[in-house]
């Protein structure tokens, strides 16, 4: 018969990374809904709601109408490039469990993030210098590429955070009491009476 101390509890799969993924997906989809909802609210007699959304997104985007997509006669709450970033982030978050494991905690090398940002930087710089006129499509696509790449750095960080919280939440196991039916081995210190010179 096995002693209770030799029992190993069963391990159940940790669902916290999945919960983190669901939270991230919900948040990214909600942001897209607000971006699209701003012009819809503005054009449907809900000006206060629309104005609040435009004002909130104004902290993160310039909202220039000539650089934005239009819906219902109104520009979206953010520009075409920001729309691409949010869209790429949301779509990649949705597909993340298909592309890799949501339990993954090691992000890709940082160089891939810089490579994903390079087309956006080039498109912006060439347009700023007047070398060529970027379009809504180029702004959206370069933004979407960067937004998609960011997911592969955010999700591992959230998975790592969830696993750390899971480890800290597990209580320490108390040792089982000794089995009275089993002989106990009592460790004793070696006597030094055989060597008087060692005694103080």
C-alpha cells in the first residue's frame, strides 16, 4: 500500500491563457465597434454619443477627414492608418489560436516587430517628403501589418502574466502526518565521544 505522501495530485490544464486571449479579443473587437459606431451615432440623431467617441479617440489619432474612411457621410473615429492597426490587431487576435498556442510565453525576436513597422514608416516618410502620395489603401495595409505583428508580442506577455498569477495562487502543500504502521528512520548526529580532542 502506498503511503499518502507519495500521492501526486492530478494536473488539470490551465485555462487562464485562454481567458486572457478572450479578454484581448473582446477588447479589440469592442474598439473596432466604437470606431465604426462613432459615425453611425453621429448620423442617427445620437450626436452626444458620437461626439463623445470622436473626442475619446482624438487623444490617439489626428482624425483628419482627408486621411480617413467615411461611413454614413461621416469619417470614422480614427484615420485609415489607425483603422488598419486596430483591424489587423483584432483579426490576428481572432486567428491567434490557429496560428500558435495561446499558452506560448516566448515572443518572437524583436527584429520582426521592426520589420513589420518598416512599411508603415516608409509609407509615412515618403508621403511626408512628397516623394509619392500615399493612399487610404497603403495607410490601411501598412497599419494592419503592424497591428497584426503586435499581437505576437502582447499575447505571450499576457500568457506569462496569467501563468505567474496561477503559480502564486496555488497554496503550499502541507506534509502528510507520518504513517504509524511504517518504521520511522530517525537521523542522529554522530557522537564525538570517540574523539575527545574534538570536544570544546
